C-alpha cells in the first residue's frame, strides 16, 4: 500500500509573509487531508518560518534543492543539515529547471540523493523528457538513464525511501498536461526500470508522482491512475483553494 503524496513546489515565489499566508490557508482550509501526505516546498528563505507554523500540522516542509556537502566553503549553497535545521523533512532533487538553468547532471543528482538519504531527508527525485525527446520516441531511454544514473549505488531499502516525480518538461508551466494514458505509461516504465535494477519489492513500494500542469480540473483523473501515487504541483500549489482541491481529489 503506497500512501499518496501531494507536494507543492512553490519555486521562486512567495515572500515570508506570502508563504505564511498560503500555508495558513491550506492548514485552516483543510484541517485533515485523509490518507495522503501533504508537502510544501517554499523558497529557502521562508522554510524556517513556514516549518515553525506547521509544527503541529500534518503538512510537511521540503527544500527545493540541496548541496551534497554537509558544511564548508560553498558560498550560496544549502546543505541537507541546514534544511533540516530550518525544519524540512524532504527535498526536491534534480528538477528540470535546475538541470536546465543550473547545469545539474545525473551525476550531481546522484550525490544529492545520497546526501539527503544519509540525513533521512526524503528525496523527491525529478525525471522527465523534453518535447523533442518525446517526439523522437526517446522517452524510455531518457527516463532510464536519469533513473539508473541518478539512483546508482543505492540499496533497495534506500530506493524504497525515496520518491520519484515524473515531470515531462513539455508539461511544466505550459498548461499542457500529459494525458492519463501518457502519464500511466511512463509511470509503468519507471516501475519496470526500478524492478529490473532494485527488485520487485522496491518497485512495488516506491512512490511515483506526476508533475506538469496539475490543477483541480485534471487532478482527479490523473490521481486515480493505478501507478500514479500523487502529484508534484507547481502553479496550482500557489493558491490554497486549488491546492486543497487537488489534495481532496486523491481517491
Ligand atoms: P506546474 O504545475 O506549474 O506545471 O509545475 C510543475 C512542476 O514543475 C512541479 O515541480
């Protein structure tokens, strides 16, 4: 039984005041979510205040990235230890925006995953293809490489502890959502890759989220798919009412 996850990636949005207002809107607007884990990933500057407010809430807090070293002379970077100190219990790793704008590779994603797991900070590992790769019929190959290289050297137990987010890049922030069939197909492919490499137990246990223009109008259909274990929501997670609707659509 995989407990679903609805995670909101706020990206580079929200001052501390706006972050608190948003998280209060979710917390008071939905006193109990049911059998679903709810996570918000505020910008780093707001994590501490948001986590303080959420201390007695079901809502967990995630970072949007981390650096693999624990401390040291790495100007501008945030370690897992610092994220935890601020109140985070999870961290998004390898988001396509980080791969695209900040030159992250599967090798750095791998180091980040290992650093997060060592601290018991739950990694939410993003994978997904560009439109050109989809049109060239390369979805399986692209996702396979991202997973095999990103998760290289992990044990079965470690793979069970992490979360994968399938985010087709062409569906992020574009209003274009993968069709339920497209999403389910790739989630099945991802589970097969995990099974081949880490065994059936890991494949059965690992949670695979869908991300890319998830909104209240399409969340119910996407979240009812057998291999979709939740959603990583961008734009629609910035409005409490929409995010609550998406949480409620987990059946
Ligand atoms: P949108 O929901 O805005 O398409 O963003 C998805 C995403 O990138 C979540 O990490």
